[in-house]
């Protein structure tokens, strides 16, 4: 096998949302960085994704806010409903809630393509390459060496040395598997998510994210693009929980789901504010995805190699944190690298000390239903419906859950009050 060889200050394995954000952020800070992505071509895969205001602040800091705002939708309200369509609670989101930045709902593929195009244009095609699949990683004197199979030239490899290698290669991270060979498949909680997007009339005011039902059966919808004809591209998730815990096959974001498996369960979810069966039947296609995560790790860094994004902390897609936390990792890493430019070991130690405990707490909070707990309580206390929600759950009880989750996930309003990017925080020493 012939092998090309090069060296960079930082090498990122995986050109997904977190890896590309890290590349743009480090490059703009003057760091020599390269990315290698496994897929031969970046295609706009996936459906909707949400970015919380603290992650949007970081994307703003690297100059992407205008472009993302014009390609997504900024929800102003999150509304919770019971399985009978009755209102439980609503709360303002993004700027409407007093944040300096919006929350953004966007097609994941659009986001990835925008990040990829920005990275190629700013770093150049030599530094951002697709079709390179990581097969080996090892520490060497003063750095780490990553070896990639070059997919469109069978028998060819590329090996790259770097002061630091960042594994941003997603929930099935090769680096994580090499480091933790016994970890096995992600852990499934039995829930299946049928996800899709379709052109539809706006739901409610066209700026509301709706969550209806309870942990055993739930419907979520939010717009991800305004269309010129006044309609919207609406993302939906119809979810139900099975008794199974064993995944028959590895989960895949692109696995096609069957309408016949999900539609009957929602056939009577016709409310005055949304017609769920109509949405499911009108969707051109849908994907089925199991609710999986992995246990938090005891460490992320070994020598000059560390983890970032889903490779480090895959979590249930609850509470809009998957992509948001990967973006925060990227920016904290940038701050740590800049604070310790001549001492990569210290940069990685401080990065991990900030991000590993914080994201581990969110993985666990999401297992405990995160911000969806009030929906469970309402279902348990009033399965047949209610005359007044105040008889079922108090505002204080809901606020305790939702405020607690905001604090855990790092987007409590006061945490963003200074307006300062996390990359500009003080990383001179370990957090106290
Ligand atoms: C195809 C796809 C569709 C998705 N759709 C959705 C969605 O609809 N909604 C949602 O909430 N989340 C979705 N996600 C997950 C979401 O992107 C992540 O949870 C989140 O954005 C964190 O991003 P990440 O960069 O850590 O991981 P990812 O976005 O998963 O990116 C990881 C990247 O690493 C690459 N990679 C993997 N192995 C190797 C290797 N050995 N060598 C080199 N590169 C490698 C992958 O090809 C991928 O591009 C999707 C992910 C993928 C890959």
C-alpha cells in the first residue's frame, strides 16, 4: 500500500457538524488545521436539528450567524401538549426569551453543507478532504499519527502527523472503538423515532416548536425553512417506546421507516392545532432511528489524541443538545489551544476538564427525560385529560424541571448574559 505523508498542528478526524465547526474555529484563530472525512461526498443528509442560543453565539463568533439564520427558522416558542392535544405549558425561546442570540431550527444536511463549503473555501481543498477513512491512530514523539484509507484510490493510504488529533468521528467513532474495544453497540432505551420533513401549512404561528404526548408516545414538530409560497418545511418526529432493548442492527440516521408501522398509533391524534395523521401520510418519506446513547467515559484524552462531539458524548436527541454541545466543545478546545499554544498536553487536559463533566451530566439528564419530564407527569396524573392544567401540575413544578435542564445544558439566561464567547474564557488553569 503506498502512503502520502504530511504534518499539521491539529488534525480533525470526521467532517460532521462538530468537526467542521472545530476546523473553522481553529483556523480563524490562526491554527494550522486539517480535516479528513470518511464519506466520499458531503450530501445534505438527515432532517431537522436544533441549535440552542449558546451554540448559536459560538457560530456567530466565527461569522456564520447571518448565513444560518437565512437558511433556518428561529422558533420563538416551545409548547408542550398532552397526548390529547391539551396545552400543558409554553415558554419563549431564543431572542423572545431574552437571549442575545436566537435558537435555530435547520435541516442538518443544510447545516453540514454550509459548514463544509465555508471550511473548504477558507482552509482550501488540500486541508479539507473527503473519502479518507481513519483506520489507525497512534501517539508518536511530540504528537500523534493518523492513518487513512483513501476510498477512491484502493490500496492507497494517507498518514498525517499532528501535534494534536481530534476524533470528531461521531457515535460510531473509530478512535473511541480503538481505545475502548469492549464498549460495543450504543445503548438503546427502546424508543423508536420516525423522523421526516415535509412541505406543510405552518403549525400554530409558524414559529412554535410543539411537543405532544409523553415518553411512551410522542409527536414533535417544528419548522426548519420558510418557503416562498407561505408554507414551510416542517420537521416531525413521531416516537413510541417498545419493550426491546437489544438493537437488531446498528442504528443508522439514513434507515428508511415504514409509514404502516407508525401511522396506526397516531390515527386519533387529530387536534384543533395539528392533524398528526395528515402530516405522517403526506410526508414523502421518513427515517426510523432508535433512541441511543453511550455511557459517559472516564477520560477522553490519551497522549495527543482526544474526542469531541458525538464521539465523546453521544446523547439522546432530546432537548436540542446533540449538535449544540459539539459546537461548544469546538470553541472551548479553540480557547484551550490558544491559551497553551506551546503546550498541547496542557491544552488537552484543560479542554477535557471543562467539557467531559459538563457533557456527561447532559447524557444522564437526557436519560432522565431532560425537559420532557412534565409531559410524563401530566400523563401519569391525568391520562384521561383535564379541565385545568393547574389541577394537574403547577407552574413551579414545570419551571423547576425546565430551568434545571437549562442550567445543566449551559444555556440558562444568566450564563449567556456577558455575551462573551466560550472561546474567550480563561483557560490558563484547570477549572476550580
Ligand atoms: C448522516 C447523518 C445524519 C444525521 N441526521 C441527524 C438528524 O436528522 N437529526 C439530528 O438531530 N442529528 C442527526 N445526526 C447526528 C448529528 O449530526 C450529531 O448528533 C451532532 O451534530 C454532533 O455532530 P458530530 O460532528 O459529533 O457527529 P456527526 O455529525 O455524526 O459527524 C461525524 C462524522 O465523522 C465521519 N466519520 C465517521 N467515521 C470516520 C472515520 N473512521 N474516518 C473519518 N471520518 C469518519 C462521519 O462520516 C461523519 O461525517 C446525523 C448524523 C449523520 C452522520
